[in-house]
């Protein structure tokens, strides 16, 4: 069985939005979790909008974190959809039940 983590960006727009993340086996996700936590050190979360891009330590951190998903066997996924169509999915009863 495969498991995915996906996140959307741009849902508030009138145009296109993106959905991106990774997919992989449970074993890949367990390995990822161990390696990611070790690389994060003291950090408990990572939000790109909160990073101080002028701080050289940010580049070091991202260089360390960037290769982890692929090295753990996860596959990157990315798509673009109309924001209105995606929002409509949230209003269906099937989606609410899920």
C-alpha cells in the first residue's frame, strides 16, 4: 500500500493552484521520519514563509533536508488544477465523509 502527503498552495486564488507532496510505502515514510527529525535538530516545524532567507544557515538546512525524501524512496508528485474545481470537491458529501 502507498501513502501520500500532499499540500495545496493557491486555493485562495481565482486561477490555478498547485498540489504537491510525496508518495511511498510505509517503510519509506518511517525511514523518512527518522532522517527528517534527525536533520531538523531542534526545529519542530518548517514553513518556507517563515524562513529568514538572508541567514546562511537556512541554505545549509535546506541542502541537508532536500535530498531526504528521495533517498528514503519517496516519489515527488505535483499537479496544477483550477482552484474553483478543487474547492468544489470540498463541498461534496463524498469528500466530507472521507
